C-alpha cells in the first residue's frame, strides 16, 4: 500500500480566554504545536489545565481568542467557512470528545450515529457501509447488537468505544482523542490503547491524545506536551521528557506516576 501524503495540523500562537473583567480566565495561553500523520502527540496535565479547550480549538469546535489552527498551511477558520471545506476538514481530522454522552444524539440509534459520518463524509452506504462498521466494531470489541440501541442503553465505557468507532469509520488522517480511556475499566484500558496505537501506526494516522494520566499518554505518544494552568511547561520527545524533565511540575507528575499503581505501570507502559 503506498504511503499517503503527510498531513499536518498546526497551532500558531493559539490562545483561548473565557469571560471578561473579573471573570476573565485564560484557559489556553498562546502556544505553538504540530501534529502530523506520522506522529503522536500526548497532551497531559491536571484537571482544569486547558487540555480539552486546546483539543476543541485544534478540531475547530471552538474559536481561538488569538492565533490560528492550520491544516496543511490553510487556516481552519477559512476551511470551516464553506460546506466543502468543512467536509474536507472533518474527513481529515476526527475528534473523540471527553463527554461522550453529549456527543451522541440521545434520540438516534447508535447505528445511525456511526453510519451518518460514513455516508456524509466518505459517501459510503449500504452493504459496504455495514461491512466497514462491523470491521471497526470488531476492532474495538463492541457487540454489533449495540447498533440497535440508544446511547443511554450502553455503559460509559462502551459509549467511549463507540465514539472512537464513529471517528475511525471516517478513516481520518489525524485523530484527536480527549480522555478516551478514562471511563474504561482498567482491564480494557491497555487493550484499547494498544489498538489505537497500532491503528495509527499501520494507517499513518496522526494522533493527538489528551489525558490527565501520564502512563497512558507516555505509552501511546512519541511526543509529550505538558500543560499547567493553560501554559505549556514542557514539549518534546516522550523519552526525553521522561528521562530529563525540565519543569518542576513534570517532575511531580513523574513522581506520582512512579509511585502509582503497579498494575498501570506494567500493563500500560511497555
Ligand atoms: N466554556 C467555558 N466557559 C468558561 N470557562 C471554561 C469553559 N470551558 C472551560 N473553561 C475553563 O477553562 C479551564 C480549562 O478547562 P478544560 O476543560 O480545558 O480543562 P481540562 O484540562 O480538560 O480538565 P479535565 O482534566 O478536568 O478534563 C477550566 O478552568 C475551565 O473551568
Ligand atoms: Mg478535559
């Protein structure tokens, strides 16, 4: 199979401020980063550090206060301004949100939620769509019988895997995942992480992996970005960040991680 051309998602001076006056809050301070279809970027930090805000900006679900996001050099602001540009962007960049409950329409069966992006973004329908959906469900160890259920009729962990399935059927070139394994049972976290890593490697998909958990992030990502209070405190190759952290906060995260549950260390970190 020929390797598809590299796709790059970049942030330049990207920032997000919420509120005004006394309620003004800088959720993301101006930052630069890049994810391309050959790399995996792990974004890690404590709760409230701005990870979800950053990921929503990167996938065009929120508008920056400053700076730009670019896909292969074109601002996504411009792309998202036209229906065809929007389709091209959504076809290339897929997002799995942290809150999977609100990211599914409660009135639609899961089959419909998974089949729609396949039809709208890739023009695949009928038998072919059915087969592709079954293939992705099997990859994620999801029972095809769930397709006839509504989002509220499956567990949080199953819904999280369904959200991943809905993103993967689009065959994106960049996949942004916000806390995709957090609602999963520890026993399946490792399997899902392995699956995502292998999928991205074999299909040349760039990964943005957001998590408050350092072990999972370090396992899956070749590059780590550590956030604190909306600021990037560390950004570099994973091995380098782990071996030689520059910032006090990264050292604290690493200490907590080394003191953490042994099963996570051995299971998740190869
Ligand atoms: N729509 C919004 N309006 C106002 N403030 C917001 C909004 N969204 C996020 N914030 C604030 O921005 C900061 C960063 O939030 P964000 O959800 O990005 O953090 P996070 O790192 O993803 O946290 P968690 O690990 O808990 O998911 C928080 O202080 C949050 O309260
Ligand atoms: Mg979050």
